[in-house]
C-alpha cells in the first residue's frame, strides 16, 4: 500500500495547475476572507445602527492590534522601525474607530469605509513584505477589508 505525502515540491505543482481548481488552491485565503465577512455581516445586520457602527469601529482597531500582536509573537518587530510602524498603525486605526463612533451615523459609514480601505493598503504592504503576519493572513484580511469597505460604500450600514 502506498501513501501520498504532500511535499513542498508536490504542493507547488498543485498550486500551479491551471483552471478553477488551481486558482482555488492558490487563493484559498480569499475564500476564507469572504466567508468571514458574510458570517460577520449576518451577525451584525439585525443589530441597531449604533451597535453596527461600534462593532465595525472596534473591528478596524482590532485588525491593527492583531498585526502588532502577531508580529510580536513572531519576533518580527525587533527593529525600532517596524515596531514604530505597527504602533503608529494601532494609534491611527484607533483614531478612525473613535471618529466613527463620534460622528453622525450617515458620516460614520464613510469614516469606517476609509478605515477599512486604509487597512487593506496595510494588508498589501505586509503581504508584499512577507513580514509581521503570514502572507495567507494578509491576503485573507485584504479580501475581508475590501469587501467591508464596498458594503459600507454601496449599501451603508447593514
């Protein structure tokens, strides 16, 4: 009886296969990000508008805190420059969160959309650098952030 063991070489071959199956094998984090947003929106949609704003505001701040925490755990923030950048991001996204809960709900959706778009740019920077968080996580987060921003801009608060 023979067993199939996925080695890095066989995994790389599987990830290069053409068509939909190859694309899904390469971009599974996008599916995870989409699923997370759909599940999150299903939970948040029935809540009152102000609770939706607070939830999205805390989540945009939490997204930055996750990067700082994960980077610390991976020991990727040894340089002062990287630690300063991550700390500044937490402060910046915290400011977005505070602004979103302080303004009128009609304006809050745009503040939050801007925050999610800014975090998507943060995801791209981390994905390209391959530091602080794993690349799959940055891709997952990027898809989630862009989807949330699009929902806020197209539909508003759900």
